[in-house]
């Protein structure tokens, strides 16, 4: 008994009662005597019996559980999204089952399969950056299980039970690069993740269009794409840039870790931020206010994204099957300007 939870069957055997009688006693049914109820309650307390709420919910045809799948739970962004999801789900009486893919499409497929077997009432997903085959989501769609993508989505993946919530990543990048140009920067590099992922593609396009709008040329040697954009890749990319005959005077990165890696290299080389090299990241991680200098970054509205994703899913749960598909929700980014990018101080 020490290695597993006590069950109704265990209580029934110990009391020489039927499992149905024990069940009715625990539910305080009128057809069970008070003496029997007291015996059952006392033993249940001694054996630390806990009712299986999930099994009871499934017997009623509702699990009251939502499956949440994220690429990872490190950093600031995804934990805050999950917090928003859990808070909003709880308001409507739902629990959340949280899994992470570790940026591995095979693990992502296993997690989706787990959700299906657990009979969750809806699935909220942000894709792994290795996901390029999306067939495992067809099973979710075919069963008409509400499916909401957030942040990293499958563009064009539609259905009556499918929706999405995203940040306007294009605008966030466009604003970040335009800010650098307004600060007098003309040679702006970019550190980007893999372009098959929607967020990276859209941020890269925002970078390109900001350059073009301000009459600046694209310099291929200033563009770095990485399978995994992180502290290490930011460090490596910055070292490569500083070896160029004409180094950039600014760097925009698709996340904050990469730009912190760049900052470390810049300081190692005796250069100043932002005077010699201005830096802007993306995500507005908590550490951006702790670096020296503090780091300019694009805020992704993480908790709002989580709350919005749940609201979309609940709409999908409670609407007619013949209703028109719900349009994706696009959240507006906010550029948080700090010391790492400000060259021109207002008088």
C-alpha cells in the first residue's frame, strides 16, 4: 500500500463490503447506514484515500482539463504564457496538463498523443523549432478537438475547431530596427532563428523592410541564421561580425539571450555599448533590466497571449460545429527602450 494510492477496492476488501457500497458511502448516499458511512470514512482517512477526480470527470463525459504544449519552460516568455493560460483556465473551472517538447518534433508528437489519450477537452500548442511536418495535428483537427496555436504557429492550418494567437512579430522587428536607424545606426546586423518558424520569418521580414524603408542596403555578411538562437550562438555570431573589415554599428536579435551573448563579446573587445555598437533584443526577459547597460527589447505580451489563447479555446468549445472559423488574434508588440540602444539623448 506504501507504493500506490489506496483505491475504493482496497477499502471494500478491508471492510468486507462491496465497492459500490463504499462508493455510495463516500458520496453520502441515503441508502447507506450512518454506521457504515462512519466505518468507511474512518478507514479512508487511515489509508489516506483520495478520490480520482479525473476518472469521475471522465465518467461524466468531461475531463475539465486542457493540454498545453510548449517548446521549453526556460527563460521569461513561455513560463509567463503558461501562467496566463493556467490563470485564465482556472477561472472557468479547468485544470491544465503541461508538457514541453524540448524543441524536438518527436517529443512533440508523443505529447500530442498523450493529450489525446488523457481525453483533454482542448489543446494549446507552441511549435518546436524542428517541426516541419504537421500531420500529428491532423488527428486533433479530425476529432474536432479545439486546437489553439500560440506564438509559433502553422500558417494556413485551418479548421472549424482551430485558431491561433500571435504577436505582430513583423511590427516588433520593424520598430526595433527603425529605432536603431533613428539613433544614427546605418550598418545593422541581425541574429535570427530558422526561417521555417513563423516568428523568425516575420521578424526577419520586419528587419528587411525597415532597412528598405530608410534607404539602407541589405548586407548579407550582417545576417546570421541559427538552428537554435541562444547565448552561445549570439556569442559566436558577434565574434564573426567583429572580424569583418567594416563591422556593424548595431545588432538586432530575435531573442534576448543572443543579444546578451553579443554584449559579452563587445565588452571583451573593449568596445562600448551603445556608443560603438547599439544592441536590441526581443522578448523583454527579466534580465534585460539587470544587464549593464540595460537592454532594449521588444515585449511579447506573454501573459496576455496565454489568457487570450484560453479564451479562444473556450469559444471553440462552446460554439456550434457549423460556425465559421475563428480568426487568429494578433497582439501588438511594445518596444521597451533602454540604455543599450540610445545614442541620441533628448535635450
